[in-house]
C-alpha cells in the first residue's frame, strides 16, 4: 500500500514538471518584424526589451553587414 502511494506521488511530480516546462515555453515571445519585403521572426524572451532593441535586431538580421 505504501509503495502504491509513493508511485502516485512520483507520477504527480512528473506531471508537475511537465506543467512547469509548458509554463516556461509560454513565457517566450516571438514577434514578426517586417523589413522591406522580408518578414523576420525575432525571439524576445520575456518581452522586456524596448522597441529600439527590436528594430536593431531586425535590421541586423536583414542586413548583417551593417
């Protein structure tokens, strides 16, 4: 009986870990930036950066030699 209770607790812990991973994935923002004729996907993490940062990243991806 005690072994069965331990197994249920272990299963609950595994379920909780899966939920935590799902929550972490939701915390990452992806924005689509349009630069001239190209659409660029930028990963913004928790989206705490400024719009200026987003513009710099998009231009850097669009034209890497600048």
